[in-house]
């Protein structure tokens, strides 16, 4: 399995877990896993060019480079929601917003890579 496939499979697993956590109203987990899904998507994107990012700053820089303006803003909102859910985990509205943003990001990568993620 190449690195792109490895990160894609991890992304899919974390996406399934995020959706389960949301369904089960485990809202702090939604925040944590949503960020991990995006990190794996960015690592998969880098792997397409045989690069490895390895830290948050590099992932953030790549995200800013590859996402169109609105999508990068949405991604930053997801990072802020992640922080909020860590302190206010019972907030279903924020978790729902995180899920909407995450689904937009997943759709972005599906289109970019020409594949269905799930």
C-alpha cells in the first residue's frame, strides 16, 4: 500500500468514527476526530507528491495553499470548533456545524482526487 492509500484508509476510518460519535452525541470526540480526518486528508494530498508533512504547521501551510479561499476559511472554523468542543463538549449545535464543515471538506477531496471517500 502506498502512502496515499495508507492515509486515505486512515481518513476513511476516522470519518466513520466521527460520524458514529456524532450519532452517539459524543460531541468532544466529534471535534477531535473531525480534525484528524482533515489531517489525514492533508497527509494523503502531500503523499501524492511523495511528501510527508509531520507537523501541524506544515499541514496548516499546505491547507492554505491547496484550499480555495472559502474552503480554507471553513477549515479554520473547524479548528476553532474543535477547540470549543474541548471546553463545551455538550454543545450539539457546534458538533453539527463541525459535521457540516467536515462533509464539505470530504466532498472537496472527493472531487480533487476523483474518488468516492464514503
